[in-house]
C-alpha cells in the first residue's frame, strides 16, 4: 500500500463564486442536492450527523435525509438510540454531506427539534412494510449477542403483523434540524478551496423575526 502521506489529488471540477450563490442557503443546498441526485450516485441523501454525550464525547453516524425545506433538515430514528439519547441531553447537532465525487461538501450546524406525531406517522406509514417491521425488531444501539437473535425477532414481528397494518412504535420518531450555520465547500486547485458560510443569530426565532442570512467567504 502506498504511504498515506502520498495519497492526494487536485480539485479542478468547478469554481464557486459568491455572486453565483443563492441568497438562501436552503435554495442553494437544494440546487446542489438535485445535481447529486441526478448524477445517479448511490445514497445521494446520506449524511453524517454528529451529536455529543453528557460527558462531552462526540459521536457520528450516517443517516438519510428525508426532507429539506425552509424550516430545516429532517431525519428519522429510534428514540431509544444513542443519537436520540444524546439529543435529549443536548439538542445541538451538526450534519455533513460528503459529496467528494463532485468535489463538494456541505456542513450544517443547528438544533434538533422533535417532529410532531402527525409528521412521524405520515412518514412511517409510507415506508415499505419490511422497514416498518425492522423498526419494531431492533432496539437500536443496544447490545445483542448474535445476528441470529435479531433475525429471529424480525421474523417474530413479521408473523405478528402478517395479516394487518404495522402500527407506529411509540419509540420511533424523527427530528428537524433548524440551522444557524450552513457552509458550502467547493474544491479548488492547489488546495485553494472555495468556502462560503451562511450564518444567522442562533438565539432568535428566524421564522418570527424574519432573519436574513449573512454570507462570508472563509479561508480554505
């Protein structure tokens, strides 16, 4: 294997100029997301989310973005999972979209707000039945001795709901990440990357106070 220090490449696909940015970071994000989806790359909505435990230990994992609009970024999870327990203690969160093949990244910082029961139910019942059953079968983030035990639980739940609708588990929900910072990164030649940070006052209600986003260019 080559030395890790020797693995590098230059970034030449595109430039990112401030005059080309949409005043809204959500609109800018939607433009980039559409290009990723249209490219046909696997898992275009995959994002890394970072949360922090009570002892200050950060933790990351990959989940799928399920909606984005002016209100924020939406994902779903088991409410007994590590991420949900950490968000219950500290609802500050960071999202990262690693679109390396397009020489792009997007980072989001904000707070996670629980979704309403109606929003959770609407999405849960739109999922394939197998995914609904898997939600019941897995106590996410909890230890298990063998995969066979997990599969046995899955088949038990599958049999239980074989002839009817799978109900919404009380322990299953979702979050909307309300952002106060969104950074767009476009790779540049000679490591002179283009970075633009949209920010607003995180202590204000942006919907009520009609906050405008401020845009700054950052050094690479």
